[in-house]
């Protein structure tokens, strides 16, 4: 992200998302602050509880239970957020302890916090309590209204203004100028990855797939569920950089003024 910051001037820079389990919260606070400085105030902290058990096992990080990971995340937020706001933090929790932690130099900007995840009981409650942004990372478009309702209920209970929170949806797409080119992009990836024809057909059922009109219609339909924006992963053909620009044009149109 720091390298990308040197070649861009407007885009915000964030992970989607960093697993809380991989870093001590004080280190993460200082790291995101450094990113804010090198990007001239364009950093966003995207964070989640952590989910990839195999990676934890392979790299030697404690994985813990589902409950423990969410408890750790909440403790981390009570350390990171005050540090990003210029406060000196002392905290004694079950998992983390800090004494008079100082984040100096302070960030250049007010770094937004984005929490990734779709859980209605734990994740969206933490969004309502701590976050500026929510990224719904799983589930179908038809699930979005229920997620938004759950978030609104948490906000009401906690006395938070729901309109303060930006909600985006993570989805995957394969876009090309024509349907035939999209098919060719998928076949190219399939040859590299060793995907059978059956797997390639399965991919087409998972991602938003096709030409600009087809992809644009589906993105517009997703926006119509009430979200504020989209985060789109070009998992199939993002290595073709012209597809990135094409997706940007189509997505911008689908999102209107979002």
C-alpha cells in the first residue's frame, strides 16, 4: 500500500481486510499511521476478526475459537481507535495490555475504520459501536436488506446515527468488452490454474460475469438493495489492466453518485 501511495494521488488505501490476529494492536495502529503519512492522509484501516485457520497454523499464529477472535478484535479496537485519535492509551484486557501507549507522530488525517464481515449479531454490532464503514463480505444480494436492518437495529440500541456509517458490498466480477472475450479470459485463467470445464462453468455461476451491459445490470441491481457502494474483486482477469479501467467505468455508472 505504501508503494501504491507513491503512484496515486486520490484513491484511499486500505486492506479488505487485515486480520486482527496477525498483529499487536499498537503495532497495527502505528503501521496504519505510517501509511497515512506516506499517502498524504489517504489511509483507511480495514480490519476483521480473522478467519483463515490454515494460514494461522502454517505461520504459527494462534487461531483460537470464533468467540476468542471476536473478543480479541473488540479489545484491539479499544486500543487502536484512541491511538489513532491522538490519545494516550492504558488498557488491561483478557488478551492485550498496554500502558500509556503513545502514537507519535499522529496521523495526518482522521483515519476511517472499516470492519469487514457480515455477521448480524457480532460483526454488525461492532460496526455500529466503533466503525465508519461496513463491508459486507459474504452472502447474496438478497441478504443485504436484512443485514442493513440488523445494522440499523444495533445503531438504534447504541444511540448511533445509522447515516454516519457507509455500507459497501464485496463481490467478484469478470468483465470484458464482449461476452466472447470474457469467456476467453476465463479459459486463459483455467489453463493456468488447471481448471476443468466444469470448474470454469462453476466460476461463471459465482462471479458477476460478462460484457459491460450484463455486468452493469447486475451491479445496478445490487446497488438497489440500499448499500452505499461496491468493492469488486477482478479475480478472473484483473491481471489484464484494461479490464480494471473498464470495470471502473461500468461500476461508476452503476453506483451513480455513491
